[in-house]
């Protein structure tokens, strides 16, 4: 099961598959580390945990990287740039997005399906945000030109800045305090108990207004995809990534990098980091055709990204299995608890990969 949102129809570029695989493995890694930390009490490396509020860690980089890659794949999967979006084309985009949203609802509500009386239904989530960002970027790609799309991306990021600073009913914006913004207030007003973070200062990290900068992120990815289609080389892509990274860090002085709000500075920093990695992989794998170690493993995850993500969510309870505690307990005195915690995560990722390889080999026989 490749990525439903049309990515599987894109021309094969090794760099895209590898980076998408690296992103999915990164998402599984950080989610698994967090699961072990909060459920089993394991001590894990801080870089694998999301920032408590403002800041930027490896864990904060992987989700936006996938949204960038979603945008990159849109022009590669569309046969003609600027081709008018007709009725059947729009229906195909809506169907792909709807399938991804439905899958996201399943993943977001695994525990609600099991015990609906004790867990609130959550309408938002990772796959839902990817689907909405994809749909908006794909429609804009088929209906507008490159300059208009970049202007829209810039406009969304600029508009989102004052939206986060505006006072809201019953309070004044304070970006240093979680839940103290118009963005969070709207989540509380519309989603209520269905928001991910509960309480009077609750909000949803994949909430409503935060979808706007996520769309801008996908549009930046579309521009990167057009750059790759034009075969303009990795240097320009790297320079764009560096420029976005520097701009994001500069903006962060007045508009902090906050994943849970998906701030505009967070978009620029994460886009910049993603494009720098993509440029390096494009030069190495597509231009130089180097055979780097681990690329086949990452490609397996990259071409089946959504399958891998959903499977890891459904199977995450395996991380608490007694058999995975044995190597952790044996290794912790020798290499430390933080490094030892990576062992069950590595085993888990290996099992997911083996599951996919087994399924595909069986389907092809």
C-alpha cells in the first residue's frame, strides 16, 4: 500500500523514496521512544522527544518533513503543469484525501474504538493534517502558477503570525504559555473535549488554524518538486534550504519555533532542514548515482510510507512485550539506559520492515 495521495504515481527518484523512508523511520523512532518513555518509564535521549513547547529537536523535524515531501511529489505525479482541474480530476483528489482522512480517524481513535466510554473521540491527527495539506496544495498546483503559489505560501505564513498574537475571548495571547492563543482557543471552542490536549488551556497540535501554515509547507514542497522536474540541480535546492533555515531562525526571535502551534518560523526552519537533506540525497543518489548503505531499507519504507506509519501505530503495544524488555535489561548496565532504550525500538522497526517484505513477497508470488 503506497501513499494514497498520489505519491506512488510519481516518477521514481531515489532521493525522494529514501528521504520519505528516512522520514517515516524517524517518525516511528520518535513515537516509539516517546511510547517507551511515557508507558514503560524508560530514559530516552532528549533529541528523540518533542520540545516541551518552544524549540526544535529531531523529533520536531520529522512530521513537517513528510508534509514537504508530500508537496514535492505533487508536480512529479501530475502529467502537465498548469493543466486545468476538471471534475474527474477534482474527484480523484477528493477521494484520495478522504481515504487518508478516514485512515487517520482510525489511527487517531484506536483507544476510543476499544473503550468509547472512557476516551474522547479525536477528529484531528497526523494523517488528517497530511491529507488536508495535500488536497489544498494539489488543487492550487492544478489551478495556479508557481509565483502565485509561492505568494500564497508567504501570505499564509505572514497572516498566521498576527493570528497567533491576537487576543481571544477571555484572554490575551502569550506564546510562552501553552494554550494561550487564538489558535488554541478556536480548538477549544470547536473541538471541545475532542481536542488532544485537555483542560481549560487545551488545544490540538494538529488543530484547525494550524492547518494554514501546514498548507504553506506543502506549497514550498511543490516548488521544490518543480525545481527537481526542471533538473536545475542540487545546489539551488540547498541554497533555498539554507535561506529558509536562516529566515526561520531570524523570525524565531519574535515568533518562536513551536511545533504544537505550527508557527511560521517552525515551518521555515523545518522546510530548510528538509530541503538541505533532500539536496544532499539528490546529488548523491540521482546525480552521482552512488550506492549508499541503507538506501534499500529506507526505500522499502519510503514507497510504502502510509502503510508503515499505520502499522506502527497499530502494533506499538509490542514495545512493552516482555521479550523486548530482556535485551534492554541486559544492555542497560553496559551501555546506559538511554542507548539501551534504542534496542527495543530497533527491533520494532526491523519487525515492521520484515512484515512489509513478507507481505509484498507473498503478494508477488
